[in-house]
C-alpha cells in the first residue's frame, strides 16, 4: 500500500469518525440542552459527560482530516489547502468552546446548590451556558464547516481526486449550510429548516469518506508523481 493510498484511507476513516462523534455528542447532550430544569434536578451528568467526550473525539478528528489531506491537496493549490487547514482549526476551536460551556453546565448542576446560590440565578446561568453552546454549534459546525467544505470540494474537484459528482455535493452543500446558518443568525430562517439545509454537506462528507476508504484517490495529475514519502528509504535498499 502506497503512502498516498494510506493517506486516503486514514482521511476517509477520520471523516466518518467526525460524523459519528458529532451525531453522538449532540444526542447525548439533549438532557442538558433541552431540559429547563436540568441544573435544578438530578441531572444526567454521565450521559452529558459522554457527549463531551464524543465531541472531543470530533475535535481531534476534524483537525486530523485537515492535517492528513494537506500533503495531497497542497499539490493542487497550496494557498487554498493551507486555508482549509486553518479553517478546520478554527472549526475545532469553536466546537471546543461549546464543549467547555456544556462541562460548565454540568459543574453548575453539581455544585450550584452546595454553594448556596439562589435557584433563579442557577437557572439563569444555565441558560447562558446553553446559549453559548447553541451559538458555537451554529458558527462552528455550520458557518465555518460550510466554508471548509467549499474549499476542500473545490480542490478535489479541480484535481479530480474523487468522482466529480461527489465534489459537487460539497460545492453546493458547503455554501448552502453556511448561508442557511447566517440566515438563522439574523432571524431569517428557522433552526429546524437549517437542519434540512445541512443534508447536502452531510452527504458530501459521507460519500467522500466512503470513496476514500473503498477506492482511494482517483489517478490524477497530482497523484501521478510519487512524493518523497512514497519512495523507499535508501538505507533499506539492497545494493
């Protein structure tokens, strides 16, 4: 297996991990995000903490996809490839802020009463932390994700690393989810409708991941010439 094929395989696996961990994290967070009595009740701390762990895996996978793909996509356009890496780092940072807000919510639920804080103040503080998470969810996995999808889809479309219909999903889905999120930001669009607009970018990432795992990169001009990592090490060569 060549280094380029390994890169495709690792990138595909990491993309699938991002999807699974993102969905798992959001599902596990639900008691903290939707129950107005969470901070004043018994809580579902173990479940919410597991959600935070899932999102930490998401953060590492998001960074991993960018770092893994960079040596290949930079051959098409180094500037755009670097912008994609920077964008993924920004996306990961915003998601991390959301994780911290949820962890703070768990702490508030556990320690608020013991500290003698007024119940109304506890609820208000909890609402602030939930709002922080909701905004990070809108900005990171929506606005920034859409821009990152557009950059990567453009690079793989131009370089023909995957079938063009897969890249087109990213070229359409990326701007769509970002535009939809900005509309939600200004109150022009409902969050429920925004969820529907995220389906094309979800299809892009899943189809891209599956293709990389099963087929690897398509033969193209940027994979035609092996890189130094594809070459055998001289010291291992037999004279």
